[in-house]
C-alpha cells in the first residue's frame, strides 16, 4: 500500500512557480473574496472519527456541569490548568455552566465565604501550598477539588492529614487531562525539554520521573478516547546508543499506569464494539531523516520556511489591507477553527494554490452579480468586489483568513525559488532513499552534494541539513572528511560537534579508514519500484518510518521482533487484515458482520513519538485514515521543525546546567500574599450626630443687655458646659427621634 503524498517533480514545481509569480496570478492572490462555504466537499479530520479536542472539551465541561448541578460556583484555576482549558474552551463555555467567576489560585482574591468553589488545578507542590492557604483562611464556603492528573502520594497524604481540608473538601476527583490537543488527531505535551532529558548523557537522573510523567499523559489520552490498548514498542535491531532501551521502559510504565487506572475504575474501558486499539511507543531515533528533509506540503513547508510563532497559540504575522490607508500588521491564529487551514494543510503546495484559485473561480461563477458583464477578464470586477467587501463587516473574518493563507503560500513560493529548493530536494531524496529518480543505485553522490554546497543560493541552514543527510547516508564519515565538508560549505567548525551528537540517536557518525562494515539493515524492507516511474514522484520518494509502520499495521505485517508487545494481545482478531476488522469485543457472529462491515467502528491506532514529531509524520496519520479502515492519533512531547531539531541535537553536548531544564530549576513558591493574615476589621466607632456649629464667643456686655432680671436664665446654669453639653446635643436628636417613631406606632 502506498500513500499518495502529493509528490511533484522539479519541472512541476517550476510550472507552479511560474504561475504563482505572474502578475495576473499575483493580483488574484490578493483579491480572493470567497467565503468559507464555497469550499468543495473534501474529507476533513472531523469526518474521520472523534476529535481529541472535542473529547477533552466534553470531559472538562461534564465535570463542571456535574459539580455545579445548576448552583452558582466560583472556578479556581492555576497557570497550567488555565492553559489546558484555554486550549479547548472559550471562557463563555465555562461561564454558561453556572460559574460566576473564573479566578487564578496564584492571584490576590477577595474572600467569598458564601459561595462554593471548584478548584481545577494541577498537582504541583506550590499549587498545593496555595490550596492549603485558601483552606486555612476559609476563602470559600466549600471546596470541590478536581485535579488534572494523578496526585503524588505525599501531596495526597498532606491533604488527608489536614483537618481543615477534610472539613471543607466535599468533592475529590482526578480527570487525567494533562495534555494539549493541537489538532483533531494530534496531541502534544508542550514539553520541548523532553528531548534533552531523554537523550542528553548527563540527564540520567531525570529520566525515571520524566517517563512516569509521560506515561500518565499517554494514559490520559487513552482514557479520553475510552481505549485500553495493546501496547507495542520500538526495539532497534542493532542498538548502538544508550537510549535504545527508552521505548521498552516507557511502554512498561504506560502498561502499569493503564492497569492501575483500570483497577480503580471498573467501568474502564467503556463497552464498545470497536476493535481493541493498539498503542505504539516509538522515539525520535526510529527516524532521524524525517526532521531533516524538505517537505512540500503546505503545513510542513510553512513551518519550515516561515516565522510562525509557537506559544499558547500558533500565530503568523501578515499585512492586511495592503496598499490602502488601512494597511497594518496583524497576528493571525492558525488553529482547527480555521477551515481553510484544515482543508489545505496536508496538500502539496501546488495543490494548495490551485485549490484556492479554483475556489475563487467557483465563487465568481456562483455570484455573477459581483462582476461586470462588460469586463470579460473579470479583473475590474475583482476590484469592485474588493471595494464592496471592505464595507461589509460580515466579510472581515473571511478576508482575514484568505489574506493569511494566500500570503503564506506566496511567501513559501518566493523562498522556494530563491533558495533553489528543487535542486536541494533532488539531492536530499537520493541521500534519504539510497536511490535516484529512476529507483536505481545513484552515481556520483558526493559530487552532487559538493555541487549543491557550492551554490550561493543554498542558505547555511540548508547546507547543514544536507551534510547531516550525507553523514547518515554514508553510515559515518572520516573525521577529516567531515571537517573538509564543513569548510567547503563555509560552516563554522563547531557544527562538527552537533553532527557527532547524532550518534546519541543511534546514527553512526564516524568510521575508520579501513573500516569495512556491512550497510545497516533497513528498519523496513525496501519496496519494489513502481511499475511506471512518474516524474511527479521525483521529489517525494522518501517515506517516513511512521508511514511504513502504519502500512504494515493495516496489513498485519508488523515485525514482532522490532515492535514487540508488552504483553501478548488478549483479542487475536484485533489486528486482522481487511476493510472490516473483527474483534472479540464486538461478540457478533460472522454473518451479522457482513452487512454492517462498511459502518463498523474503526480500530484506533495511537502512536507516541518520544523526542518530538514532524509535520510530515502528522500528515501521514491523516493520509492513513483516508486510505484505510483505521483511525490514527499521533502523540508527542512537541512538534519539530528542521531548524529546531538541529538546535536540540546541538544542545546534547552543552552543559545541561545551561539548558534551563525546568526539572532542575528551583521549585516554584506559592505567592507570599496568599499567607497574609486578614487584618481584623477596625472597631466600630460610636454613631454620632453631626455637631452643631459652635457660636462665636460673645462679649459679656451683649449677654448682659439681653438679661431679664425678673426671670430665670434661659439656659439654666449658663451657656458654657462645653463637654457635657456637646454630648447631650449628639444624643438628644436620637432620643427625640425614637420618641417620635414610638408615638407614631402608638
């Protein structure tokens, strides 16, 4: 079985390059006014099965809904759990579930003792400190405690021994949601530090805890999918590197965590007629070629060539309203919500551009009132549409999406030509496959590499990638030859150390002059050449190891010596060949399956790639779903671009203290303000009536002139008595007031 990777030759690329750079096409690339509804119906990930984004979203909302039960509560998050929720939810989704407010546990917050709180937090020491500070101060009435992953025993024991915790905590749950769905079938852990921890020689003290953390995250995905899979792992045939046992240990940890979860959750896995899933534990050493090669599908090419920023969101800065007074730079988010991105990201760049152009023409055909009949070329009509759209706010989002992708596609094509990537890719394919474009043993490979390095259009990062591929192709180089290549490529000599670090991933990097060792046995047997060698396949002959693994899984031909089981599978029919896989879990007779074979749930294949995965590997998973009866999920610590991969390989010889690995940094501390005692409220001051203004002192002569010698003084003893008189004046109005109401009630 061969996946259609959208392969194209240099000639085909030159044709599309000429099209994309012509003046008329350039105008069209900036004037696409079609809406998202005008895309032709094409298979999308959402139509291929469950989306892990929706699965995690439903888990979070269901637990909030079941906890509030229609009663208003406060939701308290920490920095990490907030990122988990923000990744799959909008704040309004949460507030609609009887949540009055969303607060962060690290922030200053007012006491709210009349309202219950839901804490959805991560099991970290400083977060437990924050929680205990809240409980000690009775910040909320009752506490519903929900953890994003399993609480370590010492943290659980601390809560169990606390009397205030036992008194206030009414709900205690663990969700196992400590992972970040990035696409419908792609999950990352947002942990680029995983690579040095697993492969840096000085990080051995960190590996066990890191593997336990990875195992919990992997189990979390399995639980979200409702799968208790059979586990297989990658075991190299002829291991030469210390990390060759990585997958076997991690697979065992995952099996133990799954068993533990099932023991405490008797309803796991839920009943299903779906064939039992298979989980493959692999690592980056299984395929060191994929992160180095140029891939010309839209997503991989964009991440390789463009300054796409990776953070809590994936964004790309582009110019909108170019050439108008409203021109500005704007950051656009690239996500699953962008239908254009979802439908084009795995297409070859040629097909991406052709699709956008075709959709534009379809819009014109379906909306003739947008163009002027007197203008058969349509260009004046396009300008008219542009002017009309500028005044229609409902088109703003659509305009932004198309401006983003057309701009990205055009920039990719510009760099494709400027850096002579067709010539570069031609040599790369020979080095990666060991065959030329005619599927024969190549000749004069070294000369082709040297000529490519001589080309001034080949940028320095691409030269380094080419030398790395040549090193792998030759199964090691003489140290002197490697130095000569770097000098010839005008690369700094320190890159030699980075290339030597590939040995930590199982690559043989050096050889002696008289070293006559046999060529390494390929991980998968070489496929026979196609009957008809098509020019379009020239620049994409290489197939990732993940693609070959999935193909063999579909045909039930995975080598059990290279991918052994942790324990023998319980359901022998789970991995059978055929469009309608069978399973003992379905418990249906054969005759009943014949009718429903086309609609029977597909088996799920979950692949974890330790040390980072590439966009070419992500694409392969979607391709396999389109072409087989399997549903594939790719899990990894982080996504790799060629530049990032080379940087991480280079870091393997750096003093690990300079890497800033979070596990070796001083532990985070709970903010001091959480432990501040509330100041006692000030003593209530007696209620006092406003004092009457003091009359200015009068001379005795005035008083004497008013004096009536035949009567008593009007003020009794006199008008002085300052202190007592003032007191009586404050209280007297109150007394009169009370008498007034008293007489009123009487």
